[in-house]
């Protein structure tokens, strides 16, 4: 309803004017309420529409996913793709509709309310204020006494000014009222007309879209009729096949199992077995096992990557298990683990045991002395179960380590028997071994020799550099120095296993061929005495001589004097199976490691000693006062113990001299009381050699032993800014929470030194440790990102150490 206020009445300020104002103000207030309500309803409709579009889009995405899943069915994929495209267009049209609604209803009407009605309200406030002032002026003018001329004039002037202001503001107020009444009609109708046109466009677009799709929909309907007929025919065929198969007798399946070593697909035998888990509850799980490519593997589902139980069947044995409650059980034992399995019947158990034993025997024949020379050519078909690029990558990784280690002088033949092309290595000794000698080394225990495959295992870069720093020639010059003097003949590739085992034990455990120095005899003999105390009591007189001569027979077998663990090992394995005496193993070989691509340079022991002699004499920091050394560290054994030799060689980065000190009986954790109780590992840190640290750790060095100042190897590596060593110690279990005498842990030291690389490593290790503690993940590999970052730092420290030389300490700070 249109209300017009007359301008003349405004000047008179008559009761009709006031009544008209009251009517207009009430109408505008109600109009504002209606418009606010309409805008809110429009906002709710738009929000609901957007939610509908979102849900519709998700539904459309589901149709597209179904189309991608049906990529093998062209009809289904094409139809669903067309339908999803059409629905996507409709979603776009809906979006346009809601955008237009927002512009036409919400935005336009909100603008009218916020601008035009607000102007009306502001004008109303001014009018009411000046109207009140005018009333006050009239009252004051009427009350003034005539004899007070001054007050009369003042009141008259105020009244005149107030009336003039009132007329001006009243006219503006009336103008605003009339403009609002005239504009409201156009704004409301304009917004609604725009909204209706948006709907018209929406439905018109939808009609055109589905008109184009209609012919395809009719054609698809005709095809569906034919599909229904075909489906009925297929159903009848499947029911007939089901009936035929159901009539077959499968009651004696377990008696029909056969194994074929020469199977074309490489699978010797396969079937379901129960496997006992290695957790605390010893749960049994049913898994699909198979023997193929000289490996025993299992998988839970067909598409799962097979889990390898035994990588090389030559390194395992199989036996019945009658000492547990479950029936039909047998055990497959490898050097690193034992796997308890259960068949469904006795016939199946016998079949599996025979299949494993036959596979082991076949592997021996294929990997005999004659075929060892051709192992490089045959390894792709027998080395791994993995397929495709994974197999190629693993073989390339192994061959790279093999080629680099074998190029070191003396490494092309087994260190102990001389067999060509060795494929195994002792990582703490730095030598290469044939497969038979590697088995004997494993039986010595990891405190004497840690065995790893050069082709089957991954190699960390620092470990590969360690191998390249030593070699068979250097180690044999140390451990076989007195071989000719004592008259012992070194075993040949064709020698009996007992002869090789006796020689290897005498060489590395008893160290009978090491040229003992006067200063190290007592320490060496005392260490050997502890290890052989129980065996010495059982030896016959003159037996030691026959043992060193490598004599064969039962007397020699008895004289090896195996420990209680070895006796148990003898009872568990068949004597003619390769590496049947494996009971000790290097748990570190289970850890993931990666291949290094650097080129190691082998230095001879003489060169290392010459370099050491030229530098150690000038270094008074590591010499006790009053006992200065001569030019070479090992030239005068009377003045230095093996522990001190190891201590000095660690600083000089001479792995051959370190190996010689260990052979002379040096304690790897020897403490130099004259130099703040520092250990050889701390000296290796000061010397800046990552490989020397790795050598000591592989030989049993404790990474957490601290000096008098409370600083361990990790502290010293952090102070000196040796990022590669920090990474190595963290991987080897260094305690980064330990504090020195100043109350500082490695992280606080690295933060003060602003060494970003070391701070990153320490914080990542701490964060990974906290996450594993909070999630109860002890014993788990840890976060993959954490492992990848540490792997990158290891590669950089070994291959590109100059990239980590961002932080240098002066010599005065190293102490």
C-alpha cells in the first residue's frame, strides 16, 4: 500500500501530518521484517541447494568410480561415463541457479534493506530530535516574562532558529519517505523477476541436455533386453557345471599331492599349512605355502607379496616335531630363525618334509663346486622369488656389492680355503668367504665373525666402505703370520669340512697363527683361556697338534670341543646338510640397509702403518707424558698394549692397524685413563673417520660408553659437527638423552652450535622414539619417512661427505 505524505502538511506540522508519519513508519517497520525473513529463507534455500549439489557430486563421482572399475566391460563403462557426464552438467546448472538466486534475491534485497531503509531510519531519528527541540523552544518562549526584555529576545531567536531547522529536516524526512515508497515496488519485483528467469534457464538447459541423451537411453534399453536373455543362458550353463563338479570325489586329496623339482613354473610344491606365529601368544594361522625358486614362502591372499621364510633352502633343515600338543607338525630351521608348521594329515606332513629335503638336495647339486663358477649366469633364475623390476633391482644391488668387494686384493678367492668367486663376507673381519666357510664362521658366533651375503643382502654404504678398507690379503697377513712357522697346512677348496672347521677355529678363535707381541701375549692368552676353558679339560695330549694339522676322522671331530649350544645344534641338524651347524647369527643382517655407489680404494697395511708413523709422533694429545712413542705405533710393542694400539689406530683412521690390534687381543672398549677415560670409538670420532667407527661397532664397541666428562661418542660427534657419525650412532642405538658434566645432551649442543643437519637428525630420532613409545611399537621398523631420511644422510656421509662439512670446530675445541 502506497502512502504519500504532503509537503504542505509537513510545514504546518498538523495532526494529519503526524498521523501520516505514524502510518508510514509502521508500514516501513513491517516491510523491513518481511524482507529480512525473505532474505534468511533465501540463504537457507541456497545453503540447502549447495549441500544438495555436493551430495549429487559425490553420487556422480561414485558412478565414475564404478565406470572405471568396469573398464573391462565396454558397454557398462561407456554408459556410466555418459550418465555421469550428464549429471555433472546438471550439477553445473544447479550451481548457476543458486548463484543467480543469491544475486537476485539475497544480494539485491539485502542492499535495499541496508541502504534505503537505513536512510529512512536515520532521517526519522533526526526528525524526532529536531521536533523535540522545537517543542522545547515553544514552551520556553511562552514562559518568558514580558518585563524581561533580554530573555524575551533570546527565546524569540531560539524559536526562530529551531523552526527553520525543523522545516528543513522535516522536508528531507518527507522526501525520504516518498522516495522509499516509490522504490520498494521496483526493487521487490525486479529481484523476483530475475529469480524466475534463472529457473526458466535452468529447466530449459536440463530439457535440452536430456533430449540429446534420450536416443542413447532408448538404444541401451534395447541392449538390456538382449543382456537379460544372455544372462539366463549363462546361468543354466553354470548350474550344469556346478552339478558336474559336485559329483566328483575329493575325499582323498591329501594322497594325491606330488612334488616336482623340475616343474616348469618353478613351484615344487604348494598347499595350505598352519604356521605358528613368533609373538608371545604363539598363535597359529593358516597360510598358503609353496616351495619355488629354492625358497620357502607363504602368502595370506593371492595378490599379497609372498613372505619369504627361507631365502636359500641350502641354509636350512627340516625335522619332525613330536614335543608339542598339535599333531602333524614339523619345523624348518634356518640360520636366522625357526618356523613351526602343521599339516592337515600325516601323509601331508611327510610329503612336505620330503619336498623340502629333495629341494635342499637339488640345490646342493645345482650349487656344487662346478656350478659355483657359473653362479653369475644362473643367479637370476635361482636367487629370488621376487618378479619383475624388484628382482632386477635386488640382483643389481647384490652384484654391485659383489663386484666392488671382490676387486680388493685377495678378495677374489675365499680367505680361508682359497675357493674362487666367494659370495659371502665377514663384515667385522672385512674378508670374503665361500659358502661352506661362511657356515663355519656363523657357527663361531657373532662375537667372532658376522656373516653376510654379497648377493642376497643389502649393504649400507659405510659397511661397504669398511669391506673396501680391509680385504683378505691384509687380514691373512695378520691372522696367518705364523702359519709357516707352526707347520700348519692351509685348507684347500676340496678339503673336508672338519679340516676347514678346525683351521678356522684355530685361526680366529684361538688366534694360533697371529704373530704375538710381547706386550699383548698375556692379554690375548687370558682372553682365549676364558673361551676355551671348558674345552681344554676334555682334550687329549697331543690332540692340539693333530687339530692344527687338519687331520680327519672321529678323533678330530671330537677335539673341536663344541660348547653346549653347539652340542644342541649337532642334535638338531643332519650332518650332511650344508651349514647345518649354524646356531649363531648376525641379527643386524635383518635390518634394512641400502647399497652404496661410491668407489672404495683399498690401501695396503704397510701404507697405513707408514701414514700412521708419520703423524702419530707429532700428536702429543694421545701420548702419556714421559712415554712418548717412536715413529710407528706398532713398531715397538714393548711400549704399548694392544688396547693403546687400537686407541691410536682409531684416531689415525687405519683399519688394518685396528684389525691387527684386535687380533693381538685388544679390548674394543678399552679405556685410556690418562686421557679422560676415552675409548677407541671416541678416538675414531675425533679422527673424523666414519668407517673406523663402523669397524669398531661391528666388532662389539659400546656406543654409549662415556668419558670422564660424561660425553659419549654421540656427544663428541655432535661437538665436532660430524653429521655422518651422528647418523651412524643413532642408527646403532646411541642414547641421545644422556647428559655430560655440564648437563647438556647432544641436541642442546647441536642447537647451540646452529648445526641444522645434526639438529634435524636428533629431533627426528627423538620424535620417532616418542611415537614408537606412545604407540607401543617396540621392535618395529619405525616410520618410513624417518628411515628414508636417515638412509639419505648415510648415503651422503659415505658418498658425498663434503656436502655435510658445514660445521667445523677448531682443534682447541676438540678436547
